[in-house]
């Protein structure tokens, strides 16, 4: 229970105190925050106070000062995991829960060295605030501890099978290595953007007719990919792999993701080195990072893996999560978004622990703020397919949106909205929205 009003369908009850970065019209400087339903706790001031840190931190590091969470996660390792857990626990105990004899109202909180920022409503487009990237991949972070990175995996058995059937046939649906390791590719960190950022339709080379030379122009097969991703907390030293038994200590929290994809550009370019311009034009993530502590009650048994993975990828810890996911699309002329996909994160074949252990097994050094994505999340039913490539089966059937509206791939003006939540007993753990609108292409002269 909490004295802070919590709507029944809120993504952010007292059980879920995610982390993020935001700015307001009155204060353009970015501030770290913990979100509590419709309230934002600005943490730059209150988190380092003795009441909150107490005996949890042996140092006086300001664990949430700075303009991005990625800068903070690297400051106090090897105690960082314990620190972030403590921040959530102490935030809850020092006045957000009820009954509480020390702090029982917002006014008392504001007089106890806590900095409150009250922001009405939960919609990201509210004019009173701007949500920013919770971590800044790329060059902005190099001043702190080097460049941060983005890796995208390909870990849904159903998605990999569907795509394989389309392009190679049922007998060769999965490539030989897929059942032995978490396949991934190195993405472009600089084009990872926060929810609400428009996405420009990309241009590039395509070869729609295999009997003719390639052509240059705007992508015609623009797609979405329903994904989730996690941020690395503490990293590892160069040359020192993270053992799978310790991998959970390096996973900070999760966000929703839309890995926008230009299928026609991708098809022509991906041989032999994999995705390039068909992926690097934009990747959208939700602004609030839900810590793993909030998600652990929703862990479910991992999928059975056959053949059994090599020893460095084996673990018994349940690290698959029952997270309900949906994708909605609103085109021009539509009064309401239409849901085109309902899926679940529990369909993933390779777990986040396996992805992390495999990523570092060669000695690759992961850094705080690195973003590792799941790959498209597809379930066994057609309505659970996590891409329009699958939903339209390579454009051979239409996706019904209602009232005469249909799609095979995205049109200019389409807005895609991804949501996700875990359903508890009388509460839910949510992630907010991961949304973006398609803008027309601009062809260079």
C-alpha cells in the first residue's frame, strides 16, 4: 500500500520503481528520477542523504547524480547491484509505503531533504516534461568510461523459424548454429532513441527484382520488430569473460524496444556480413528502466533446449519472464490504434544470462550502459508474431486494422505503440510506452 494515489491499471505501483531521465520546461537540465505512479522523484538531491543510504552503502558516492543512468551505474561497482537494489527498497520504506510513522505525506517528504517533482498525467507527450534516453549509448559517454554499445540478438525460436521458412524453406528453416549459441549482431548505438522520437523512412539500395540491377530510393518494406532489451550494470574487464553463474549480477534492468527494419534494404545488403543500413537508421526504447528486482516474481521456467547447450551456457536459474506484450498501429485517418500483435517475453529460447555469457566468452569487455536486445519476440500463434514480415507473411496477406484499414508494411504517418506488463495479484509491473511515428523519406540530392 502507498499514500501516493495509484490507479488500478498503473504501470508503476509501489512494487515497481523504475529509473529514468527527464527534463521539464522550467528546468532543461536532465535529472535522474524514480517514477512513482504519476509522480517523479528527482533523485539528484535526495538519494545521497544519510536517511536513504544508511548502512547500505559503505561510501558516500552520489549514486544518482549526473545526466544519465549509465554514468551512475559505473561509479560504485562492485557494489552497484546492491546499491540500486537498496535505492528502491529505501525509497519505498522512507515514506512511499503506508503506514509509515516517519513520513506520511508529500508535504513531509518535501521537508526532509527530498526533492519532489510533481508531474500530472502519465502520457509521454505531456508538455510539462520530456523523457530522455535512460542511458546514452555512443560518444556522449566516452568522457566517463569509454563508448557504450548496442547488440541485438536473434533469440526467438518461432521468429527464426518463421523467417527461415519464408526465405529458405521448411527443411532449412534454422541455420546450423542457431540451436547452439545466441546469434547476434553489433548494432548502431548512436541511433537508439527514446519513445516518442519520430523515425524517418530510410533510403538505400534495394533489388526488388532479382533478374535486374539494384535500384536506389526510399524503403518500401518498412517493418517493426517487437523486442525487449536490458542494460548492463557493472561490466567486465577486457579479456575476462563473465561466467554464466555470475551473469545475473551484471543485468541492471529492462526496457521495451522497437527495432525498426527496412526489409528490402536488409535483404539486398545482409550477405555476407549481416544487417547494416536496413537496421541502423533507428531503434526506439521506452524511457523507464524496470530493475530486475521488480521482475523476479514473474520469472518462469526456461524453455527446454535441445540439444543441450555447451557448459558455458548452461544454467538452472529461471530467467525467462512472463511479460505480456502488445503492438498497436495507428495510421492517418484512424481514430484509435489497432492492436496487431499480442505476444509474451516467455517465448524466448535463449535467456538474457546466456546472451550475456556468450557475448563476453571471448573476452569482450561489456560496459555499464551497454544495451543488449532480445531480437524479435514471436509466439506460436499467428497473432503473436512480433513483426509485420511475419504477420503479413512476407506481404502475401493483409493485416486487418478495422474500418477498412489494412497494412502489409508501414506507411508514412503510421504510429507504432509497444506496451508490456507483468500481471500480479491486484497490481501490474509495466514499462510505459515504446512509440514512434514514421516520417516520409528525404532523398539526398
